[in-house]
């Protein structure tokens, strides 16, 4: 099912009224009537005026919310950012979700100012008003750096009449999906700009210096303020929308669909749709998905003292579907943050509230961009739905006015644009991180080298506090004025925060890193775990023999529970080993067993023949346990020279396992290795396959899950290796088994042994009364892999094909011209329904490569059919009208989900990962879920679009592309099963208009079954 709840751009703005509401937080919950309202993709309520919306917010005691800006002064906000004058810059759009044509953009960037100090904006200055869905935004010097389709630009605040000093910094970026794109522009301590790359888009961008960045879907990257030196910082995540640094220099991000909160590790790889763990695995999450909707946007880290202590150093994240702001506290496990969800920080009775960005201001307030709208879903609701609001946008300001916060009444300077160097350096003592970062930018960007002497004097005086030291060091680094002796002194400072940032600076020094090997070595043994982690990063960045040796020695000291430090260290070791000279030395040296275990884990991330040679050598010695072997085997095969393959296979076959189950795991690992090589493993594995399959058929009796899994494996082996000697056992098992998965595997293998001989038998299952309907449907996917005359003729001879299977039969036959003729004749005679011919996915496949005569006959047969959309609308309305949820139906619905949906979709930890995870899907409500079940092709995510794939051998598949895997491509079929095709064997790969999800549940589910399934899904929150 293709619900892709990702986050949707925007921000909020407004300008009038100052009222304040200090409302009680209800503990984060909403009553049942509210839940129904918030579950609608298209909100059923009407918009309310801003001051009325203000009354509906709920906050903890002592917190107040004010309207900072709204329509008509601003439009639909996207992202927000502050400048050194304390002004708020807002990117906003009226075009979303449709990009404007070239030169026709009308979206804006506006500066908002509160000049009279009454808490609301009263001056609005448009900096640019010809933009195209601008999102990420960052004030810089006398202008702003911002994304607008398709580039990241620099726009000056004031432009001389008749000139345009706009400059393209980075581009071009993909924008086929407009609800993520380039967002969250955030300046780091190091002066680089960090940004998120949104869902589904493919980009090949270049910087001003010619540096190039190729990105696919969710990623993060960084670049210099002049648009140079593009660098990818992480890969993966689905649709990251928002970034925030903490005082230690860690970078955090919010994401949709994977996990709500991440502390990003530079170079780390994170989950994404269709992606399998590679190398050293996925980087750790910080907070698993729980009760949040999969539509999170904007993140603020509160680093100030104007909130009560319990609310400081917390993360505040917007949920645009549930219309609320979450609060996460952090527990530390070594250097690893563990997010702890507290009571919801901000809730409302108004379901139009859409918090798309959250920022901590230099004044200590939280600012919330509200994309106020009836509709927020990008894929869940048609993009051209008339209910999408394009006028209203609001920005809210949240402050604390209650007791217990001593800092609340102190003077707060937010305009640093006229401050002297001395005043700015004094300002670096402020507790507000946003303020300190703005001051840091002011000193480095405006004063530059003029500030060096004053910073040096401050650091030398011994009177600087930790914040002044940290920011002073970074400013000197940005300006290229940080002396070696200053670094060495800072690395020995008594304050761990200063030592930590010193290690981070050393990491950024490039060729100068080698001068600080001793400082890194000491840092790796620091009493503070954060310093140790930063030292490990610096060590990896430096590289070389010494870095390798120190990391190898350091890793055993890391506690298992410190997941982020473990990953950082192994990633560093992996990167160090990418030096070929070092890799060659490591591959030929002798190592202890504990050292080998560390090295094998790192080697799987090194794409080089020597890494495979090393892994093979570790396999030969027999020092790895079963799980370690299974993990390294695919990579060992990937690059191993061909003459060594037989030796490795023989060694693994001789491996003494704990039983046939481990043999099965080992076989699949070896097969995966051959797939990654882009070669067939059959010549090497056939004898072992014969041995394994024979043993299983002789010793295993169907019944238990373990035995059934092994018999499925044996059936697979017989077909893959054409084990004719086991044909009788396979045939007997096919006729005997009642288990769906096993029946399908045995049927497929029979066809692989002899398609002409077994086609009638296997095809007959789709009309057999004893075979469940779902098994018949899945068998159609098996038959689709054999689009040749035997299957075609067997299908043509069938009588009384159930209506719900006719679509699949026609799709198979339509793969050939002869099959198309059979279909047309059957429909002309009235044996099959013409409506099936016009169904989603069938029409497209049928008309592809049809003759003129076939197209004419097709048009005659479908000419008088009612449009599918009208028929679907009526079906959805009828099913919903008869929908009656009941707690008694939940277990039945759960069983139906397992039967029809779990092959592709996961709820909690159960189910497949072919399609989106559905944990919390009940928040979308009955109407939206019914539409997805009964009309899955209405709104399709590009990430789940199917392809027509034809091999050079003539086999045709309709499948979902999952990922590249070495020299092969991995696809998934309608049964939720992955399969691989060598890239060299693909003749055609064309996108389809349809999703992989079967469009058959209108007939496959009775009203009672529909009610049960929908009840189960609606209650999954």
C-alpha cells in the first residue's frame, strides 16, 4: 500500500495581535472525537482566523504563545532563519505543490522585524519575489542563501536598480517531488552550510569550483558559503526535513518513515526504502518510531536558560499530520544519545495547524512555522485537490513567563549588527547557542582578519569562559589564523568542551592533521567520552598506518551499548583501510583472532579485491563463528579473483555448522556473493545444492515451521540447479503441500525443470477449488515469470477463471502478441470481462507493442465502459457507508492484514519491507485508508512506482525497483518477493503508471472482511 507520509515544506507567518494564551498541556493526548478530526487527510473542519486559532493551543503551565506574523503579510511559510540583527527570514510559497515554469516563479523570501518590541512583526521586506518553491534559507552577509527550484542561490538584500547580483551557488537539483527538496540550511561551527536533500529526487549538482555531488532521495550534504567544495555528509533516510546543532557540535536531524530523530554521524549510512544494509551496516538511530506520524518536519534544540530546566537541552519537533509539537529529552549512554519522548509540548483543537519548521530564536523563544492548511499530504491527496489552501500562513512565538527561571527577566540583546569586536566577543558568553552562532558568523564574515588580534588576546588572557574559547577557536580556524601552538594548548584545556571542539577542529585541518598525532593519541584516551569520539573521527580523517593501529587498539575498549561510538570507530577503520597501500599491508600480515574479528567487520565496507582476499583468508583459518561468516561471505565473493572462487566455495562447504539451518543461511550468503559479482554460482554450488536438497527431502516432514522453511529451500534448490534426480520428490511435495509459500516455490521449480511438461499442472491450481484465493493470486506472479507458449496455451485452455484473477491472467498473456489475440477472443466471446481489460496496469501492458488490429479491437471492446475513476469513487463510497468498526473485528482484521498485506508492509516488527512501514497508519483515518486499499493507483509515490522490465531472453516482469547490488539490480514482485537480474541481461526498464500494490481488493474482500481490515488499520496508532 503506497502511503508515503513524508514531510511537507513550509513555515509560518502572521502579523497582528499580541495576545497570549498560557494553556494547560493535557499530557499530549486527545480525546476520541479529536482523533477522528486529526485523522482526515482532507480536514473536515473549516479554517479559523489566527486569533481564534491561538485560543485553541495547549501548552504546559507557564508557557505562552503569541502570533508573530500571518497572512496577508506572508504566504505559506517553508523554512525560517535569523540574522545578526535578530530579524526573521522566511521562505514562502503559493506555488506548492506544482513548480512554476521557467521565469514564472512568484514565491518570496521576506524579512520580518518586530521594531517596537511588542512581540509581533510589524515590518515586512521582500528580498526576492520571483522564486520557485523556495525552502532552505540562511542569511549571509548582506543577503541570503536559499534554495529555489532548481538551485541554491545567493540573493542580496538590497539590489541596485537595473542590476541583478543574484548568484547560483550550487545546482541543479532534482524536483520531481516538491515536498522535501533542499531544506534545513544550517551553518556549522566550522562555517560550512549543512543541508538536507529530500525524498525521491535525483540530483547531479555542481558547485562554483566544479565540485560535483550526485544524490538520490534522502541525504545530507555540506558546502562552503561561496558554493564550493560540495561534500556528502550522510546517505540515506527517507525525507529528512530540518537540522540542528548542539553545543558539543553534534548534528541532529528529523526524518519521516525511518526514525523520528537522529544524531548524524559523518559518512554514516541510514535506512531508506528499498535499501539493504551494506558495508558495516546502518548507523544507529537515536529514537525509534513510536506514536509519531510519519510526517515530521522541523527540529529545534533548545540551548538556552529561558525555559525551565526540564525543558532545556530538549528537542522540539513538528508533526504536520497530528498537528502538534513533540518534546524529546536526551539520556546519554556513553557518547550515544537516547531520545526520550515527553508529553507533547504543543497541541491544538484546530486540525489545520501544520508545524513545518521549528526554530529557537536568539531571544530564547521558540518560533513555529505553520503551513496552515486543510491538506498537507503530498501523495495521500491529489496534488490538484481544490481543498489545498494557498493563502494562509502563520508564525507563532512561544515563550516562558512562569516562575522558576531566573534568566527570563534579564536584558536580551538580539541585534548584533552594530556591535564592536569587543562587544561581540563578550556576547560569546551568552547561554543562547543560536545567539553565539550568529555572533560567530558576524565576527568571521564581516570583521574577518580584523578580529584575530582581539580573539588571540582574549584566549591568551585566561579570562575567556568555555563558550568564548570554543567559538574563538572556530573563528580563527575559519579565517585560517589558528596557530598550531593554540591548538596544542586547547587540546590540554581543563574543560572537556574545549578539548572536544579542539578535536573537531583537528579533524577539519586537512594536510595539517599530521602535525597533531600526539594530541589525537592523547584525546583517544581522554576521560571524557565525547572527546574520545571526536578524536576517533580526527584519527580517521588523518588516515595512515598510525591511525589504523590506534583505531584497532581503541575499538575493544568501547562498550557495546555506546552504539554511536562503535559505529564511528568502525566507520573510521573502514575509511582508513581504503588506502590501497595500507590495505595491501594489512591483507598480508598475521593477526590475532580478536583483531581479525574487528578487521573483518570493517573490511566488508571496503570495495577492493584485497578486502575480499583478506576475508577469504580469515574464512580459511576457521576462526570466525557462524554469524560472522554469514556476514562476511557475500563481500568475500564480491571481489575475489576468479581462480580463488573454487577454493572459497570448498572451504565453506566443508565448514562444520550447527545443522542444516546454518547450511541454508550459508548457501544464501554465498549466492548473494555471486549476485554481487554479476556471475552465476551454479557451477560452483550445484553439487552442494544436490546434497542439501536430498538431505532435506529425506529427513524433513512437513508440519513445523522449521521443517516447512527447509522444504521451501529444498524446492528452490531443485529449480535453481535443475536437479533432475529430485524431480519426483519435488512433484510429490508440490501435490501434497497446502502451505502457500511452499506451494509457490515448488510450482516455480517444476516449471524451471520443464515448462512444457508441468505448465498444465501448475496452471490448474488457479481454478482448483481446494486452493485458497490468495495462493492462486500469488501463483499468478510465478506464472508471469514464464511468458512462453506452454503457459500461454495452458491459460487459454482454462474454463471459468474467477473474475478476481482475470486481471492477472490477461497481464500474463499480454506479454506476447499471441497472448493478446487469446485475450481479445476470450473477451469477444464473453468468457472474460471487458472491464478487466481496461483495469489499472492491464491497459498499459496490453497496448504496449500491440498491432494496429489489436489496438482497434481493444478500443471496440472498452468503448462503452464507465470510466474507472467514477466506478472506484462509487465503490469507496459504498464500502465506507457500510463500514461499521467494532473491537470484535480487530483480530480478524489483523489476520487479513497478515494474509493480504504483510508480505510487503510492516507494522511494528512484523511484516515485509517492500512497501512503506505502516506503524501508526491509523492516524490517517478511515477515509484515506479506504482509498488506499480500494484505489491504490490514485496517488503514487515515485519511490513505489513499478517498472516494466524485459530481459534480453524475452522474460517480462512488472516489478518495483529496489536497489543496485553490485552488477545486478534487485526488484520485487507483487508477492513481496525480491529477485535479481544481471544489469547486462536487461533489455528494457520503463516506468509504469501504476503501483505494485494489487488493485483487486474491491473484489477480493467482502464488505465484512473490508470492515475487519479497516478496523485493524484505523486502530493502529
